[in-house]
């Protein structure tokens, strides 16, 4: 059963007490849904990790079941980061040594750094020791009917 209100329930109210009650109700509903969503995401991540482990143990890159769907191991996604005390070195490395000042703002955003470091690794460039990297396995899931 859904707690969502029908469209006509959102008519403009001018009663501040009712508006406040509704805002408090909505805040509680949103917090509850966010908690449920967070739990579901953690469970999804655990299931993906288990499936990746099984596929890697069996040296498989794809699994397909008629009526269910297909899963394929993708290229592991690179995540690059650095410790705060190395920020000046990272900025100097990206902007001055590698000639990529476009990846530097006041700080280097983790996703921008990851993309940049990925480009360097593909070119065979050496990555400084103050930048940490790890690869997270990824899956591409296609349900029957084309949903992802």
C-alpha cells in the first residue's frame, strides 16, 4: 500500500497549521523511504558482489537465463583518490606536470581524478604514490524486455 497522496490532495492550502502538519508528515515519509532505499541499495550491492565472485571463480564473463535476463562482467571501474595532506601535490601533478589544469578546481573531484588517472593508465603513464587507486568490478544487467 502506498502512502502517496492522490493528485487532488496537493491543492494549495492556506491554513498554516495544516501545512505544517503536512510538512512534518512528508518529512517523516521521505526519511522512511530514504532508509528503505539505502537498505535496498546495500542489499543490491551485496548481491552484485556475490554474483561477481561466483562468475570470477567459474571464469565466466556472462550468464544468461531465459525468462530472467543476462548479466555480463564489465570493465572494472577505476576509483582514484588522495589523502587531504597530498592535495597540493595532486593539484600540481594534474595541472603542471601532466598539463591538465582543466581537472583542477579548488580541489580535484574524485570522479574527475578517476577519469584522468584512467586515461593515464591506458597510456601506460606512471601514477604518483600519493594517489590511491582501486578497481571495483561492475556488472551490466539486462532484464528481459530491455530494462536495465
